[in-house]
C-alpha cells in the first residue's frame, strides 16, 4: 500500500476517519500535557480527513460526507468551541449556495495557537469564499494570500497545496496566465493525493482553462481529452459535462461554429437538468450562438444570464454579457441597441469601480487611527489617481466603440462623461480636504490634561461627600463630552448649542481653578441664537488659551467676555480676556495657538471661501494699546437654519 492506503479504498478510509475523529474529540481524562497531545492529534486527523475530501468525485458524494461529519460534530459536547464544527457548517452552507452564512461560520473558527493549521485553514476558506464570484482580486486580498502562502511554506504545512491553488485562481481572475499556470503546477505537485484520478482530472480541467487563455490549441486538445478520460473513469457526470463546454471552445478555435454550439448545448442542458445553471453557462452558450451567426438566440441567452446574475448578493456585475450584446446587435445591424448596450457596459464598469472604492473607503474608516491618518489619506490619493487612470482608459475604449457605431452621438456622450468626471474629482478633493481638516481638528480639541484633571476633581468631590457639587460637576462634564462627540459629525451647529457647550466647559474650568476668573457670554438682540449657525468647536481653542495661559499666574481675577453680534451683514464673535497677553506665553502654547489659527483658516477656506463668502479672524495683544489681555475677533457669514 502507498501513502494514505490505495486510492480505491478511499471511501472506507473516510468512514474510518469519521469514527476516529469523533472519538478523539472527547476531552482528555487527566493531565494538561495529555490534553494538549490529544488535541494536537485530533487536529492532525481532522486536517487529513478534510484533505481526503478532495478525492470525492461528484457533488453528491461530497455533500453526503460533509453532512455526515456535520451531524457527528453537532452531537459533541461544547461543539461551539470546536473549530471543525464551524468549518463543516460553513461547507454545508457553501453547498447550499448561502455564501454569507458560510463566511460567518468560517469566521467563528478559532485555532489553538497563532498560525496553526486551523487558523491557516480558516484563512484559506475565507479568502476562497471571498474571491469565488470570479471578479478581479484586489491588491489587499492578494497580499493576504501571499502572506498565508509564506506561512504554510515556512511551516511545511500539509495545507500548502491549498494556498498554491488559491493563488493560481487569483492570478487567473487577474488575467495573469503565466503565474496561474506556475502555481497550478505547484498545487498539483504538492497535493498529498496527486496520483488520485479525481485530483488529476481537476488538474487537467485547470490546465485546459489556462491553455485556452493562452490560445494554445494543441494543449487544449490534450488536456480536455485527458480530463474526459478521467471523468468517465471516476464516473463524475459534472466533470464530464465540463469537457463538452471545453470542447465548444476548441471547435470555435477550429472555426467550426456549428459543432461548438452543439457542445455548448450539451453542457447547458446538463446544468439545467441538475439544477446547476449559472450566468457563465448562459454567457458561453450565447457566445456560441454569435459565432454560429444566430444573433437573436445569443441576445436571448445573454439577457437570461444577466437576469440570473442579478441574484448575486455581492451586487457585482460582469461586463462580458454587455460586450456580447454589442456584437450581437451589430451582427443584426441594430446599431441603436448596440449603442444602448455600450452605454450599459460603461455604467456597469463605473458602478463596479464605485463599489470597490466604497468598500476600500469603508475599510479605511473602520481602521481609523489618528497617528496613521496622514498615511491613509496618501493611500486614498494614490487610489484616486489609479481610478482616474482606469476611468481614462475606459473612456478611450468607449470612445473607439462609439465612433465605430455612431460618431455623432459619441461626441455628445464623451462631453457628458467629462463633466461627470470633473464633478467626481471635485467631490473626491473635497472629501480629502475634509479628512485632513478632521485630523487636524482632533489635534486641537480638548487638552487631555483637562480631561484627566476633571476626572480627578470629580473623584475628589465624591470622596469628600459633596454629593450636590459632584452631581453638578458630573452633569457639566458629561454634557460637554456628549456635545463634542455629537458636534464632530456636523459642519454647523446653532449658536445656542455652542453656548451650552462653552458654559459646561467654563463651569468645569472654574471648578478646576477656583476664584481664578469669571466669564460673560452675550448675544445681541438682532441675532437668533436658535436659528443662526456656526461651525462647531470654533471658539473653544481660544477660550482654552485664555484660561490655561492668559489667567495663569496673574495677581488679579481674570475676566473672559464672549460676544455674538451682527456687523456689516456678518456675524462677529469676540473673545476678550484681561490675562497676561501673548508675550509671556510658552513656546508650546505659541505652537498650539499657531496650529489653531492654521486650522481655523483651512476651515474657513473649506466652508466659506470656496463659495466666494467672506470669513476671517484677527488676534490682537491688547498690551499694544496699554491694556491687559488678548482680543480675538471672528467674522463669518450669517447662516440661518
């Protein structure tokens, strides 16, 4: 007997493995060392069983084996802690074409230590589930695959072949046939059951696809012939049917469209009979009809495939059916419909790009950290530039297609697209500027020392038993934090809301620096504090500077006056203190003051100056006038709710 017994006894071997694994999933009786040993052995046995599933011919046998193992694991104690319980549930969901449920089950798998075979199996299954739609594999996902491959190669894991297979599929979907062929060969060489006819049959299937991509007719004939012989040998009807789909491609290259159509029909009707139809089968049959000069039938099957594709929950749409429709309508001489199909092709490409970009931005948002924000913005800019290049390429491609079909209409469409691209670039530029401004605004928000001191003061009040003062202090502190969190999501807030936040902040500072200063906030009668809007956190940085630096170490009681009034059809806000002024402030404070001024100018530019509105501020040291303190004047347009 050779490795893993003779292959003709595989079903018996699998039943034995099912029994063995179910027995070893019972907890060890005594001793931590014994428990770890049994756990490791059980994992190795289960991984071997999972690998052996590759040798099952036909989906029915595979479904039976997976359902049987799922039933066994469902009866084990503490099944939720067993990673293989979640693995087989996920495989069961995949067979039922419940992609989202399968992904959720895979994610519940937890290995016993970092980068063990369970974690590697989980990562491989999740990525395979993600790229199964056949769309382009993005760089982020490709890096995950390469990282996993590096790990399994270093550990000489028995799952190495699975990562070779995964990266071969990724390169295939990214139209890199040479790399795909290289890793497909590695997959076959590394497979523990490489001599089994089922594994050989799958390898010949993959090799045919790559030979087809490279246009090598002789290799296509050889690989398909070998795949058919093995499909008959293992009695896999689906694999046999696939050889007819492959045969259709061979006949097309041999300029035998009628025979190609006949082979495509055989494959299509088999899938229909076994309830395995997919949009690719519709597309392939429609293409055979075009090559056989039957545009009406081609149009019917292209559209039927598009309707099936709409059921894909990922929302991604393939462009090949639209390209086929263009050829079919041109073959009929219906250039108006061909133009409509070309427009749909363009919209589909734009929609797919937007979906990819939206997913990337959402991922950046979830991983948002202040110290990495600059890098994230640079990465976003690079991706935007890449998208612009892709869009330009698509625009020129569409230009060539439309010039051939209807030159007059194409000129109008190109102008319209250019306008849309300019608007999109403006929106992206505005979003980038907003992200930069948000990051800088975070840097000048409440001083962490203020928050820590506020919490310490609250602890002191509670310890002293001063309940009423503690409640008042906590109410102001929580109101201030809640206001900051809510206002950071808004571009504008009412003056009344800003005053409420300032009152909370100033009350906490007064309790922190007892008898150090007083303040006065006034709003002129012509200003409606509830309806007039201002940017959030506009005044707080200057108020903080007045208290922390202006009123510190002065021999008299400080006075802070904040006023809102209307001046020359503008809203004018003044922050006036009688502190020590600017000259005595520390270098660190000057830097913070300068940063606050820079950010305020950028906010004015983004919120007002882009729309030709006037907004400005001045900061004056009153020592120049023989007085004490600093006067800040802010002028912005009057904005009503």
